[in-house]
């Protein structure tokens, strides 16, 4: 029974504690994505990101578009490592990787590798652009809002 009180107190503190503002950030955005692979894709959609740590960001992106003149959907899940995440004025860089799936007349999946630049990664909003591979050469441009 002696160890019960410290264990309960510790558990209560973990459940009630809120992470520091710099540790948890969500972001939403709009993004245009294109690939040069076969089938090539061009589409627009939404971006959602979550920063569990200072330099890490987990990203989900979904886009509606066309692949070889057919309607298509592209979905991506990635992890980004941010090189300068606290920059509030200027440009920050990141690298990342994940998976991508394209659903059209034929369904395909790829490993995704990307590098990007974004405006003001430590501020409330800014543009972003990426270049990488995943279904051919992949590019993306968008705008992100953070909270």
C-alpha cells in the first residue's frame, strides 16, 4: 500500500498534464500535387499535419484529380523531419518519407520520399512546396494554417 499513493499521483499528473505549446501543433491546408509516373497524376486536396515533437510532423494528404485522363484519388501518409521548425519569419526546410496510394482505373502504391520548403514553419500560416519521388517525380505546392 505504500507505493500506491505515488503511483496514483503520477498517473493523475500524466493524465492531467498538457504538453507545451511547442510540442503539439496541428495544421490544415490545401495542396496541389502532381506526379510524372505512369499513370501521371494531377490533383488538389486537403493536408492535415500533427507535430508530436519539435522536429517531427506526421502528415495525411488526400487529393482528387486525374490520372491519364481518368478520375483518380491520391492518398499519402508521411513523416517529416523539420530542420528549423521554430522559424517564424523566413523559410524552413524538411525531409520526409512515407507511403502513397493512387486509386483510379488501376490501383497503385509507392514509397514516398520528399524534401520541402515552407514559409514560417513556427508561425500560424505559410506556403509550402515539395519535390520528391513516389509514383514518378512528385511535386506539391500548398498553403498551411497551424494552431
